[in-house]
């Protein structure tokens, strides 16, 4: 009998695909996130060239959410145009995710994880993207007030209604996620994947057991912001470039993230990456991907060139013990 463990990984045209938990789905080790650089403030041609570069490089998985923009909804509208103009005949080669639960529209039903919000939001997302279904629908955050069973049953019904093929959870505390995995499995809609932040500067999913409990439950894990929004690249080694996220956007990453201690760590990590013969971005992605249970990293990019550089992580070497120790020491610099 062939087991999941016997067929964990596949290669096609230079891209590596990992099996997602105990499912039939293979995901590319690099996925593309549309949180930034796909909204109304980015020229369409720039977003288009990033998305085309991704697809042409074997990145089959595009990660969206109802509120990605600016304005909220704009990234899904962009993706809808891509589906009409570029990707239409490739629908079955794509694995498209979206999410709901963050603030999206006015009034009591525009946010959080009630059945009402999740179902209405997914219908809006499908309309914006011009899709009949998404491959993966996430509850984007844990809702401490809505009964978990209401949220989880809505996710089950979304799959039963044919509007999503798989379900994922994002940013749920480890114990609530474990409850969710059990509920979904008991209702014959096993959770496909957990989405959480994991990078050299934020190792919470490793420390709080989220990564381990996903693996134990046969659920994949996909890491968001693996480059800490650009901090784990050469972007800020010599100040704040005018075309960077800190200078251009300022919604989620601010100059005060560049403390002296942080920059000492970044500079030391950059030296270690050089010793490995790769960029800091490549090393940072490789570090995340080297954790057991990690299926894929969702990278952001503001240009096709950045994405192409990040694809070098596919060929990155495992870490020696000495390199792993050097990285741990770098992270302790204050
Ligand atoms: N579930 C959630 O709650 C959640 C939260 C956040 C994100 N996400 C998902 O994760 C995705 C990725 O998040 P993220 O954009 O924060 O990811 P990230 O990969 O950590 O950061 C992307 C940014 O890093 C810089 N960068 C990327 N490659 C580079 C390279 N080779 N050299 C230099 N700089 C480089 C670019 O910044 P510049 O713009 O400065 O060039 C780019 O916009 C999102 O799009 C979204 O799909 C999910």
C-alpha cells in the first residue's frame, strides 16, 4: 500500500510540491500572497507581471482574502481580471484560497465568524473573482464570541454547498484549532491546512504547539509573512528605500520595527546567508521550510524580480549544525 509518507513530495519543472497534511493535495513550496501589491495603489501591469511570473514558475497556489487591497476587495477584483484575461483556461491548474472574518463591510454582519458573515462574504468573494468555487476557504481569525460549532458547521456547509473544496483555519489558538480539526473530521470535511505566521523573528507556532498539533492531526501548515514583511531581506540593510513597504504603505509595517537590536540581527543573518552562498531572503524562506510539518510559505513580492530571487529557495541546501547555531546566536543579539 502506498502511504502519504511514501509520496510526500513531487517535482515538476523545477518547482517542488509538498503533500498538504494527510490529504490528496500537493502545494508548491512557495505560494503567492496577494495581501500587498495587488490593490488599487499598485499599477495593474505590475501586479499582473508578478502573478504571471508566479504561475510560469510553478506557483500554483494564490492566497487571497476578502479584505486584501487597498481598498478591501481590490485584490480579489484584480484576481478576477487575471482569471478572465490570463488564467481562464488554467483554472484546474490553480489552487485559489480566500478568507473571511476580518472587517469587511459596515454593520453587524461585516466581520467575525458567524455563519451569516462567512457565507455572505464567500459569495461576495466568488463574485469579485468570477469563480464558481474556491479551492480553499479559511476562517481568517478566531472569534471568541461566536460559538465554535456555529463557525465550524458553516465551514462544513460551505464545502457541502460546493463553494469551496477544502477548509482552512488561520490565526486560531492551538486549543481551538485542535477542537476545529476534530469537529471538521467528525463531519467528513477534514481541515486541509492551518495558516499562521512563522519566520525567524516569530516562532510562535513552533513554541505554542500549533505546528506540531496540525501535523499530528494530518493538517498541513502554511506560513505567512515568512520574510517578516521584508525585514528578513536586504531591503532595509542601508536605510528605508523609497519604494519599500515601510515607505510606501505604512499600514502594517512601520519604521519603528527597525530597532538597533533588530538591525544587528538582520546584518548578522545576512552574513550567515552570504557564507551559505545565498541571499538573506532565500535563507529565511529555507529556514521556515526546513521545519517538519510546513507545507509551503506564502511570500509577498513587489516585483517579479523579487519573486524570482525567492524561488532560489527551492534549491537551498539544508542547514548544518554550525549554521543553525550561528542563526540562533544571531537572534539573541540585542
Ligand atoms: N492569515 C493572515 O492573517 C495573514 C497575515 C499576513 C499575510 N498573510 C498572507 O501571507 C502573504 C505574505 O505576507 P507578506 O507580504 O507579509 O510576506 P513576506 O514574504 O514576509 O514579505 C513580502 C515583502 O518582502 C519584500 N521582499 C520579498 N522578496 C524580497 C526579496 N527577494 N528581496 C527583497 N525584498 C523582498 C517585499 O517588500 P517591499 O514591498 O518593501 O519590496 C515584499 O512585499 C500575504 O500576501 C497573505 O497572503 C496572511
